[in-house]
């Protein structure tokens, strides 16, 4: 029997990845992989994902990551927001960061997905 959402707690999960370049296909591959890893690593039910905020480095300007995420199966009720990451010299290139607001059962160990070149941002969480 599925738990009621009243038993769940509001939780934030961070994550990041890098695209291999600034084309739609490269951004799409990175965004889809990041969302898939967010869901699978944390055993998320898609209906328990409330919102995802994306930030990108300034070298990614081909499209909005949220426009890609909206096309992912089962995420049509998720609120998405895109922002540009603050510019920091020597930051990771083609980087996409997320902060997902989700409902999870209590006492779940979070797994923050840091993939590809973004793994160096949080080696403690990879």
C-alpha cells in the first residue's frame, strides 16, 4: 500500500552535471541523464517531485533546461525554473545545476547526483 503524502517530509536534493557542448542535443542528453539519476538514486515517485530549479553557466544558452525537462515522461505537474549561475572564473564549463524540492518518507538517505565534469564540485557527494 502506498504511503500517504502526509507521512512524507519536504526535502531538497541538489545535483549537477555538465554538457559536452552548447548544442540542443548535448544539453538534452545532460538534462535527461541528470533527472533520471535524481529519480533513480533517490527512489523518487515522479508525483512527489514538486519543483526543480535549474541554473546553467553562461556558456549554455541554446535553450532552457526546463523546456527539456517538461518533456520528460511523468513530470508535467512539476514546477520548473531556469536561472543563470553566478559567473565565477575557472568554474566548470557547460555546467547544469539543480535543486529539486521533493516529498520523501522520513529517514531516507539522500543521494545528490553530481555527474560527469560536475563531480569535482562535490566530491563528498559523488
